[in-house]
C-alpha cells in the first residue's frame, strides 16, 4: 500500500488492505489498536515494556486478532502505517525508521480525526497550553452540559478520544491536547481551538523549546471558526498570527484586563464578552462574575475566559456559561485547599509540574512556604526564583533534582531559608510537611507547587498531592 493512498484514508476506507503498527499499549495505543482491528486492519502492537499491565492488555487484544510484541527491540515491523502513542519522542528510532521508509506516521489525534463518522460527526473544541489544559477543558465541558448539549471531555484527560469518536453520538467534544500528541497531526480541523500559554516544558521530550512551541502551534492549523489566544501571552499571539486557519476563521483573544473588540476579559468583577455579540463595537455581554470561578486565582479566571470563548464559538448562551462555572467541580490537586492550621493555610497544587505553573501558583498568595522538587525535565529555576523570591518565607526541597532548585535559590534568593529532605521514599512527605510548618507563620501559605514531575518518588502527581494532604491532616490532628 503506497503512502500516498493511505494519506486519504478515513473511517469508511478499505482498512482490510492495511497493515498498521501501533507503538505503545497504553490508553491511546490500546484504543488505536482496538479501533483499527474493528475496521478490519491487520494490527501489530509493539511496546518496549513487558510488565503485568502490558500483558493484561495484550491478552485482550489477542482475542480480537491483534498481534502484540512486548519487550520490543525497536525494529519497525513491515507495515503500511505507524500510529504512535504520545509517550514516544519524535526522535524515537521507530519513528525515524518509518520516516526514512516514507511510511505515514500518525498520532492519536490524527487517527481519531480520520475515524470520525462520515456524517454527523461531533465538532471538536480543542484546548492546549503549558498549564491549565485540564481545568479549562473541564470548565468547557461543564458549560456545554449546562447548555443542554451532549458532550464529553476527552483526549489527554482520561477518556480516549479514539474510543469516543468510534461511538460518536454527541453534539460536540471538548478535547484536551498535550504537546506530545501534536507532532504527527495532519488533517485535524477543530471548530475552535485555544493555546492558553507557553512556557518551558517537555524539553526532555522535544529537545528544544522551539520544537515544543512549533508542536503547540499546530493546534491552530485548519481551525474553522475561532482561533482563541491569550492576549496577555505574546507567544500565543504570534502563533495565531502565523497560523494557516480556514478562511473566515476569527482570532479571538482573552485577557485579565478590560477587553478590546473581539476579546473576552474582565471589567471590575465581571467576565465579559466583546467577541460573540452583534454590537461588539459599543457593548459587552456579561457572562459571569469572578466569584463564579472557583478557585478564583487570576490564572483560573483566565482559564474560565478561554473556556467561555470556545463555548461561545459554538453558540452557548451567556446564561449557560455562568451556570457551567457555578456547577464546575475542579479536578484535584489544583490549588486545592487542604486545611488552615494555627493561621497557616495549606494548599495542594501538585499538578504544578513545571516552573511556569509553580510561579503562577506562588503569585496567587502573599507569603509562601514553598514545597518544590522532583524531576525537573531539563528546566532551570532561575527566572522563577528571581520573580518569586520576595514572596518566599522558606523553601522545602525534595526529589531527584532538588539541587537544581537549590542552586537557583542560592543565586537569586540567598536570604530565603531552605530545608532539603534527603530521603526518597513516599514517607518523605511527612518530613516535608513538618519542615514547612517550622518555617510558616500565621498568615502564610504552605504551598505544594513542585515545578517538577513526580515519577522519581511517587506514582504520579495525584499520589504526591494525596500524601501531602494526609500529612497535613495528621498535622492538624497532632500526629506529626
């Protein structure tokens, strides 16, 4: 099968003529293999791992005729198509082999877009950005549901996008997209899209910051109705300016300031729309109040504005925007209040896994005892410490790259006391909370905003946040 022919494949194409290789047997890879097998393709799944979870999924796929090669050596099987999971770097040998042989390489998004029903497929409203993706996507889902629409949040958020489109009986889909999903997108054409912000992240995956930005910029390609951008972030403005959108697509900004025409923004305590109304030259549509956004830290208000812009692009009323925000339940470990003890507030923002997210979190409070550390993913912390040093009462460091942060503190905030926790087991969080308590004074916030990934010590950021919260609760009960 020639590469040119398969490039035109859609759900209704003759998949029985295709041998597809799926790289990775995680959530995305499993869903891709299952869908392609349902369509009649010959499917081989390869995965370098050979653990219990991989074997369980392999047994299921074997039942439907999918060949699974666990503990794979990295040699590309004979194939017509390579479908890659987000965990594979663009420089992975499998991908390089396919490219050298001119074999098409598709990511999860590309395959999902091609497998949409030929008639009546639900439009996509797509969200990406360095930080705030999940919160914004879930806010968007809540707004769409408040409008009475059949919808679901899918993609980089738990629900496999491929599985969703294979059983598409929805009006619209809220799609969260992480940067690793974007390098191999060719034909996706969302109704509306947004990049919330850009900062250093995934440098270990992409190699350079520019490659990371270029991947994020793909979110706007072929957008149909509204390319939504952060008017307070020059990088997203440049993305929209350079994007090859569908003719007639509008650029719509959001800002924490008073909005200009074709923007959403904030006027006093109101979130307002000057983009999706007839008389936007002279008036603005009130959507909600800042108190409707919980928690109403500035960056979360920005998330709400971005979600509202996408919802409004789909025709959602102002009343449904407000109701959606009122009914929205934040995902865990995102500026989550744990307890207030002896005048000190303890906040779990374990999802702050990069420097931009950590700095944004610190800015939301006046005086902070900062808990940081983990896997730095190639980041440095100089800019964060330079900007946040004046807010720091003390810092507690843990994790494999704690020294990277310690060096930044020594260079740019030498006056801030630092406690380094050496132990690397999960019980270290008890020592972390005790050390933070020792630094804190009434009125301070003890803030878990690590700026790093969690995998060096914890199963994921959720476990890290849960152990922090448990240690705080034990502190509140006098058990530390």
